[in-house]
């Protein structure tokens, strides 16, 4: 029998407005797919809006909406970690299912929120929290449920990728592109979350939990953003056949060399555990991820026995995010209307009592290649001194470029290395920086061969 499913939208910013528009445009299709009527009964907004259909009740009391008998599913798209958390917890306690796009809240408080949802037998769905419109949560939790996930990597912040692409292709100024990303509705309310890598780190924490079956551990994600990337490094990397992309990595690291583990050198001194890190990364220009541009996101997953699969699409913006929000709503409608209350996919993909306590590795245990840029005196023997230090540390050089760009008798030297444990590289960099002929800090960007 056909029912009327009642939705409340909390927050009418880019995403909330996108959900309203999507329902206006696609309601007939959604009804055909679900078999039920879908009605927005309430919106939570601080100030009354005159552009909202008068049949929808506008209310600034979000707690009242979360408890309203006139609401079956609460859609939280206002962001933040204080009011949003209180409202979601209230809705769960009232037995309401919740859909949220709030990656910061879930990455930092998801363990508590999901436990409460389990207790109250409701769902907190969060497809829109990661990679915009790409259905990567569903893929990891459901489509790849038969696989052992070895590692995943990807571009998971649309704003950052948009900025890097515009800077590289058009030579545009960082702040100018950031303003455009804000105007297009891509950026977070606080855009430092985008450019300092924090937003990507939130998303990576979520992806890692559902990939590996571990509790959420945002505080252990190593995080570097894009603010220190210069056009100079972008250009040198391109001359050597590489692009610089801001990537997130979640890698299961084994104690023995394993063919499926990422960039594992045969003699690496590696630790067992999980790498969680976001940082700028050199990747070969012909790698698929190197050609993901603008606001697009992409996630590359290596799983056994499936192998590598790639998921690509808009990572931010009203339409993409609304698509993910409403996909969750459709799932919940199926749960609400199933005769036996339907299936239950665990919030973090694995049963809550079966989460693993595999350690998260510190950044100095990771293994990658490196791009190094040094500012050196243009005098005999300098290069030999630098390569001698790398050789002593057992670091294999893959390419060297010395640019005839003289500035005060100094030249830039660019070195690419093969994969090495980060702690070994730290020792070498400290020694190189101590050489009298080397000026300023060594620029270091990690490098992965993702072809
Ligand atoms: N600010 C985010 C981004 C929005 O640019 O990716 C989508 O999560």
C-alpha cells in the first residue's frame, strides 16, 4: 500500500536548496522508484524565506522538528559540530532515521552517533559526506562487501582540486580561484578546511573505517593541504612527467612484502598497521587520477579478488550532493516501507562488535617515493655531497634535474627518489639541510606511481 513519507530538511544552504530543487525536478521518478509519495513537511531555517512552497512549514526550532510526528526522516545539511550534533542525537532518540552530509561531525563524533543509532534501531545515512555525488560509501559497504580491501586512494576535495587545476592550466591566483569555488558552492563554510586538507582528512577517516572495519580515528590522520604548493613545483614536476594532486591514502600495511600493498620496496623496513594520510602527491601524468580535474573527485580502490576499480564524478556542489542525499533517503524509504523492516547494512560496514584494533601507523612509517627540491650554491661538489647523503641512507635516485636558473649564485636541484621509508628520508633531509651549500628548507612532496 502506498504511503506518504515525510521529510524535514535542516539547513537551506547550498545542499539544502539543492535537495529542494532535486525534489521539484525528479519527484515523479522518485515516486515511481519507491512506490510511495515523498513530501517535505518541514524545513529548519533561522530566518523565514519567501521562496519556499507555502505548504512546507518553516521553523527555527530544530529540536522540535527532530521530534515532530510530522517527520519520518531528518535530513541534516546545515553543517557544524555543535547544534548539528545535538539535533541528530535528539532525532535518533526520537526513533527517527537521519540523512546527513556532515563529514566533520561523523569523522569526529561518528563512533558515538552510530552506537546510539544502533541502540535506537535507526539508520544514520551519510553517502553525501564523502566525494559529493560519487556513491563511494555504497560501493565500499555493499558492492565490494565480498572483497578484502587492500588500499584506496583518491582526490576527495573538490575545492582543492578545482584550485590546483585552475592554477596549473590558467596560471590563476590561489585566492581568486578560491573565491570562485566559494561562489559555486563547492567550499566549506570555513574554506581553510578545504585548502588545509582537513575536509579530505574527515572523508578519509570515514572511508578507512568502512574499508577496513576499524573505528573512526580522525585524530590519527596525517594531514597536509595545498597551501604550500607553488607553481614552480608544479612546473618542475611536469617537466619530469608528473602531476601534483592532493590525495588521501588509506593503506593496509603488512609486515611482509606483499604484491598488493602500495609501493612496497622489497627491502623496506615497514610496520604492520594502517596508513591514513592526506597530502600533495606526485603521480605520473598518464595515471588516471592525474587527469581528474576541476571539481571532479575520484577514488581508486584496490581490493581482493576484484583488483583495482575507479569511481569518478563531481565531488562538490548542490546537484552532486543532493543526488547523494536523496539516494540515502530512497534507501530509507525502502527500509521504512518494507514489511519486515528490511535489511540492515552496518554503519561502518562491519558489525559494531567486530571492528578491528589494527594500529594506525605514524607518518614516519609510510613508504613512498619523493620529489625533493633544494636551493644550492652553484659550486663544484655540491651535487656529490647531496647524492652521497642519499646513497649512505640507502635511497635510490630515480631522476635529477638541475635548472640553470641562477639567483644569487644559487640553483634549484630537483631529485626524484624511488620508494623509501619516511623516517630514512627524514634523516637524509636533515643532513642535506645541514650542508653549508644548501639554502632554505628542502621542499619535499611525496610521490606514488599510480599507473
Ligand atoms: N568542500 C567540499 C569539497 C564539499 O570541496 O569537496 C564536498 O564535500
